[in-house]
C-alpha cells in the first residue's frame, strides 16, 4: 500500500510531466518540491499560480484550482469573485482529473478546461488591482492636501480602505467639526457643525463658482 509520502511524490512527478506539455508561460514550481510542500504547483505570469490537490472524497482524483491577485495588508480580495470581474456567463475556473490518465491527455484538458479561463480572469483581476492601488494613491494625495490646511484625522476602516473617512475637529470650544467621506476619486461628502456663518457663505460662493464653470464648459 502506498504511503502518504509515496502518493505525494507520485503527484509531484505527474504534474512535472504534465508541465512539459504546457505552453512555456506555465512552469513546474521546483521550489515547492524542494521545500517539501504538500501539493505541487504551476507558476504562470504576473503571479498566477495553479494548485493540484488530491480529493478527499475520491483519492484517485485531483482537484485543480488557482490563486488570485492580492493587495498586501488587505484581506478583502482573496478570490476572483471579490474583484468583481466575473459576469453571468463566466464559470469559476476549476477542474478534476484522474491520476490514471496520461500526462499529455491531462495537459490537453488542463489547457482547454482550466488555464485559458483562469488566465483571462486572473489578468482582469490584475487590472482591477492596479486600478485599486492607483485609486488609493490618489486619495492619499488628496488627504495629504487636506491635512496641510486643516486638522483632519484619518479613519480608514479595514473593510473599506478605498473610501476613507476623515474627521475634522478644531481643538477649541464650539469650534468647527465634522466628517469628510470620500465616495469617488473626484467627489466627497462633507458634514460640518459649528461653522461660522461668514465661512459658510464663502464655501457656498466657491461651490457656486465651480458649478457655473462646469455648466458653462459642458
């Protein structure tokens, strides 16, 4: 009877043979074998990675799944569905195969049933990740600009770091206070209390000038 180590090595050997029949962009992760990881892996471009695991309910079957782009320090984006790139016609990339099949046959099925769909969705996730990073950098610059002119305090919730809330609080009795909430890259919601009437007039006049410029320009 094969031991767990024997089965593990057999799967590593099989995936290494499968990788030899795949496009060059996919390569066997030798590091995973050298480090005695439990499951073999394929490495692709832009951080793509494919995992192979024995199914617990069917020991002779192998389940194939992939990893998805992440943002360091952000636990919200852990799967393709979290990036919002799948439409109603898309299917989640996953497949199974029997270890009794030949490596060439497995490679052919892997390309057709998994890799093409996985790569397409993975690259869409990478694109969304970059948009998210760019958005955060832009918001960070805008927050820094506010911090230079007013005593605002950042409050970035771990579940929604893309739309930070700022608290404005002057440390004087009955001084202006309030909240600034970013709802896009170009607009925010503003709620203030204890603001002098003359200041409100100036703020409204500035807003009116901006609206007039926008209306005339459109």
